[in-house]
């Protein structure tokens, strides 16, 4: 924003049209102020200061002097001279000429300067009395002034004290800026009023549905209240909007799906996450174990077995048992054939039983013989081999 535009905004906020004051200013005062305003609009700042210097020094206390001091304060602000800006504004306030909304507007300008100078207590000392005074018939003080008070408290981490000022600002505002809601939500989180924070975050996600942090904070407010179902809905909406890919919040959503008796959905989402390779290798290994657990929870045992082996070959014995439980003998034999040296004896017995189910007696005998060499399965393997021998003698195999 260039200086001309900024100066015009300042004149609108703190210095309404001179016609407003025509009946209370002398002709001389009116003409000087009119000329000074024209110089400011032309960005002739030094000339404006020179033109108004005598008036600032010599005029009697009254509205004319207040307006001169306000204008000079605005010019100093354009020239980045905060100390002189503050001096002019404070002198204008000290004359006790302005009342109602005009006084609170000037007090708000002074308070902002104190905030910029990291003096929040002085900002409140100036602004709060002006806001507590009557605004005028049918008028309200500017809602932005209440926000300035709230900011002064929040800079000192006095979150609870900031909230009433934000609520009052909203009550007087015709439209509520997004950053006011963000300030309110921050205070509600800091004071552990998570129910209120949830309401405010819902307003924020409605206002800006593509801001990832708003959805995450909404879900956090719901989590603090043990509202898992609502938390899951919030995370799923954010996920559908593409805001959570590869994040810890995406993994939290997946875990919540499983916790809410939707393991198949959790498994599908986790498979996509792993396929995208958005995690570190160590994280992927952990996520594969988690995926296998979700698949087992969903009774997709064959898929769980494949996942277990893809993530950790050492899990092949458990994977084969899962495949057996699912009746998937082709998968059992495939896993066993690729990992013979890793198989336990009891696993070899299971593989042999699959071979028998497929009427492959020779294959079964081979696996039983291997199992017979393992201490944990030698006895049962010998019993199976004797049984196969008896069947063969009887002509049944």
C-alpha cells in the first residue's frame, strides 16, 4: 500500500470530512485544515508540517487544535517517526475535547503504537477507558478497538482476559475477519475450553475449507473432548480435500477408522499411503505391521500374510499360519517355497497339510521329513509319515 493510499485511510478513520466540523471551527481554522489535508493528499508531508506548526504551538485548546494534532500525527506516521506520531496523538487526547467514538478511534491509534513498541499495559491504559465511556447516541465503538485490547492481553499470554474483548468485537462487527476467529480459537485452546474451540474452529473451516491447519485444530479440539467419531469425520473431510497426504494426521485418521470398527477402510487408506512412499523406510516398516493388523481385524487373512512377509521376512511363519486359517493353500506353498530356511517345524507341518489337501502325497512327505528334523515338530512329523506309509500300503495313496 503506497503512502498516499495509507494517508487517505488514516484521514478517513481519524479525520472525517471537514464539513462535519464546519459549524464548530472558525473560518481561519477551517481553511488551514483544508489546505493541510490537500498537502497530505499530495504527499507533501514536510510542507504540511510546516503549514501547521504555528497552529500546533499557538492555538487554544479546542477542536481545531485537536484536529491539527491528529493530522500532524498522521503525517509523522507517514514519515515513519513513531515517537512524534505518539506525541501528537497523546497531546490531542489529553485535551479532553473528543468524546464517544471519535475519542476511542484516536485512543485505538495510540494503543496500536504502544503495542508496536511492546508496551501492552500502556495500550490498555489508554484504550480501555475510552471504550468504557459512552459511544454516543445510537453508536458503538469500532469493533477493531476491542480487538486491539485483546491483542494486548494475548501478547502477554493472558488468554482468558482477551476473550471478552473478542466476543464484544464480534458483537459490533458487520463482518468478522478470519484472524479474529483465529485469535479467539487460540485463546479457547489455551484456556482448555475445547468445546468452545470446536465451535470456533468449525466457523474457521467453513470460512477457509482448504486451510489444513484449521481442520487439524478442529480434530484436536474434538480429541480433547474424547469425541472420536467427530474427530474422524473432520480428518476424513480434510483427507478428501487432499490436505493430509503423508502427514501424521493421515495416520491418525487411519488408526481412528480401525478403532471405529472400519478396519477394511483403514487398511485401504494405509495401503495407498504406503504405496505413495511418503514415509521414511523405518516408518514404512512400522506401517506395514500396522496394515497387517488391520487386515487381520478385517478378516482378510491372506492379504495380512502377504503384508507381513513384504515388511519382515522373519514373520513368514506367522504369515503362513494366517494363510492356512484363510484356507489359501497356494499362498501357503508360495511363501514356504521362498523361505524354506526360515520355517519352523510346526509351519512345515502346515505346508505338508496343504500338500495333502491338494492330493500331492510326495510333496507332503517331503515337508513332513523336513519337519522331522526340527525339535519342535519331530514327534508329530514322524506320526504323519507313519500315517502316510500306512495309507500307501493300503493303496489309498
